[in-house]
C-alpha cells in the first residue's frame, strides 16, 4: 500500500487520467511519470490497475455517503433532502469533477468485477438511502405514489450521463443546471408544487445544505486514511 504522503498524489493522478482518456487508455507509465515514481514502484504501492480503479470508486462513494449524511441531518423534509441531493449532483461535477467523470464514464466496468465489490456495496447503500428519502416523501403524502426504487434509478441514470454534456465553464452556470434538475425531478414528484421554487432556488436551504456538505467533506476527507484503513 502507498505511504500516506503518496496515496493522494497517486490516486489523483490516476483519476485525472481516467477522467480524460478512460480506463482502457490510462497506463501506469503516465501516472508514474506524473508523480515521479517508476512504474514498478507504482505497481508495488497499489497493485494492479484494477485495484486503483477500485480505490477511486470506494473513496468517491465514501465522500458522497458522508455528504448525504450531513444533508440528511440538516434537512428534515424529504423534499428538501431530495432537492439537496440533486443540487449536490451538479456540484460534484464542479468541485470533484475528475473523480465524478472518471467514476461515471466507467460505471459499466464497475458493475460486476470482483475487485469492485466493496464500491458496488457502497453505491447500493447510497442508492438505498436516497430511495428511503423518496419512500418517506410518498408515505407523508408529499410525493406522487411512484415506485421509489425505479424513480431512484431514473434520477441517478440522468445524473450519471451529465459528464457527456455538462461543462462547468459553459454558457449555463452550474447553479442554474442544479436548479433545472431539481425542477425537472421534483416538479414531477410533488403533490403540491407550491414549494418547488424554493427547493430549486440556488440560494435556498436545500442548495445551501448541499454546498455546505460538499465543502465540509472536501476540507476534512483524506483518501490516505481510507487506503491505510484497508491494510
């Protein structure tokens, strides 16, 4: 396993490569050159390339789960919680862009490989938590009586393909993209749409909770701690 001082460097370099050219085109030579190690040393530290992809996925889902817990603790209303999750989806493409693009462009590869089992379990736990938010909203009569499992998959499916078209530096500000996503999803879910404008507002409680959660985790999370914990 890499020394704590090297773990973040190595994984960040690998993440950038996967985000830019995809997993198949990413090679240890380029990553090793970026961090100033030999290819052999890199292999010694992290093992096979697939293990590095697994570490990328696990650290990514670790951050997302921590943020979800923070948002859930801060917001009590299911509609606000779901709106915060949706705002956060867009924030990830801005503040954690390389990891978000890398994970989403390789999502099919993560589906059944044994090395990705831990990351898959973490992703399922996250999806289940969002599904519970939907089920809670349905149970309280706030959301339409949809299938919460199907709705969760539809929401995540749309978010995961954003890497193919969303440019944070493009003509539409990221906050407006987040607002549009909230309007699209919750506009079709809410029984009473009176609260929709506030939920979609980039300066509303849901959006602020999302930004605060992402900022807090970014300030405190160290991938080296997670990797060291797997030794």
